[in-house]
C-alpha cells in the first residue's frame, strides 16, 4: 500500500547541497507536514507514495531555498535613493535624516512586505534582518509566510522606535518572548556596528547572547574609515575591541568583513565566527573586496547577503552567488577559487549554519523542513546544460525561478505570488516613495 504524502516534486535535477556537489537526476522529493520525508528516484517514488499533489518539473533544477544572511528589508522602500555616494555620506546626509523623519511601524511593515515579495520570487525562503520596529518586520514575514531571523537592533541614538540602547534591547527581547512560538521566526541580537554601539551595550549583548543562545549580527570592518576611527577612539581595531569585550565566538555573524589582516582572519577562525559577505553592496559603496577565499581557506564559515535594496539595489541572491564566485576568483588570483558548488553553499547551508538553523534548513535532506526553490532551465540562455551547478552560479537568474516552497507550502507558482496582494503592496510603495522624496528634499 503506497504511503500518503502531501506533495511529490518530480524534477529533472535535484541539487541537495548535502552531500557536497551532488546532482541527482530524475529524482523526486516527498513532502509531508512541511518536512522532506524522502528523496528517491522518480519512478520508485510513484510506486511508493500516494501524494495529494504531484508537481512535474521536467526542465528544472530543484535546490534548497536561498538564505539572505544580511538585509534591512524595510529599506526596500529606499531603493535608488541617493545612489553613487560613499557609505558615510550616504548614511549621514540622506538615509539617517530620512529615517528620522518618516520611519515607523507602518513604513517597516510595508517595506518588509515588498521585500518579502521580491525575495520569494527570487527563490529566497529565509532572510536575516536588522532594522527599527522589528515587530513590523516579523508581522510582514508572517503575512508572507516566509522564514525570517528578526534582528533585535541596538544603537546608542534615539529613534521613533526607542530612546536609547537599553530601550532597544528591552523592546527586542520582549518581542522575542512574545513571538517565540511563531515557527517560521527566529531571532538575532543585532547591534548595528562598533561605531554606533558603546562598550557597555556590547557587554550587555554578550550577556544576552550567552543566556538566550542567540546569534549576534553586526556590521564589522566594512570600511577603512571605520577601522581608523576605532583605532583613534578605542586604541584597537573593531574586531579586537569585540574580542576584548567577549563577543567573538560561534554565535557572531560579522557582516561585510571587507578589510581584514591575516591576524583578523585568524581571530575569526580561532573563535568559530561567521561572515556575511555582501559583494554587490561592497562594490556599489566602494567599500572594498572581502577576502572570502582566504577566510574559507582558514575555516571561517562564509554566507551571502544582499544588504538592503537601498545599497544594492536588488534583493537577488542568485546575483550575489554569481558575483561572490567571480570576485572570489579575482581576489585570490585563482580561477579555481570559490567554485560553483561553494558559492551555492554560501547561499544555503553556510548561511543556515551561521543562523543556527542548519538542522532545519539549508540543504535538501530527509527530516529537514521543506524550504525549496525550483529554477526552470528551458530558456535559450540556459541551453545547453552540461552541469546544473555551473548554470546555477554563472548562467541562471532570478527570472528563471518558477516555484518556491516554505515549510512545504507552495508560495510561488510559475512565478506568481497567489498568497499576496501585489497591487496593494505596489500602491503602498508608491505612497512611501512620495513621502521619502519630500523628506529627502
């Protein structure tokens, strides 16, 4: 008697990520109650299972859902605002003044929902966020039925959300306690950066991280100015400052990590830290070229992020995957550096590991949650295909993503988002565009 199941995905290729570099041809994935219960040859699956729904993907490659390890989802509403400026000019003269004038819970909810729609259509099933009003980001993720790691943000300056660092942390911890049972949500401590967070706040965050077993997600070594200012103000580089406070460890996600010495890399490796590499944002803001090959060679776990759509300007992990591979080769002066399978790992299992979610997501394995993306390989620009892994890194784009599942639920079908009111999301984006233009005038 065939075993009941919810969904049977019949695919031309499956790239499970684990085992490394594996490519399964003419296989099927069986989903029940949001979990992958089997991966087996397609003809055997038909005999063994009686699913409620069968989805045929004859010209597709199926991969784990992509994981955006660093973004500020609500800032999607600032896409294209004040482009072509250095980081600190961009922040101090445009982004921070606009945020001070208009950012509130409605802005964050609307911007995050717009970001969720964009990310889902590009095969992203999970994102790690850092922004004000994190409860609004969480509400948007729940509405979109998307997986998210919500940042408990901390900065020293006041905002419409909180008065000081202690208030930020108190509100964020309360949110985590309130939404602890939301199965698609997890939480990170998210101190913005060493140049906006005091030693005392970092010390409090170190205590929270240990007590609550939460990742710590912070911008680190993004620009040379940041490092020079740290040496001038604190006598040490930012990474050493965090080490002195006790924040280096397996729960630290260092975002950007562009300007690293060999000693910095050794510190990150020694303490089991993770890096969120954001290649497009680093290029657009002229921050520099992160040494991801050297980091990987040293044993540092490197995942990929988009940063915000205000500094990218796309929430497109397939683009980041390709750029990471190409820049990794350039930086190492080695065409064999950062091969296709490693770039895909950065966008999936490595990012899941950084978030402490690798037992649940990041690869297609029996027992893991069914976060899955299917990419259609029938277009002329993807033909012929000799190696699906190569195509994923160097040829495919988010426009080729056809289906996306989160926790076994089909959220993108043939490129459409039937569960979201796209017209309303777009109308809200237009409303905020007008508000932002006025605020930046």
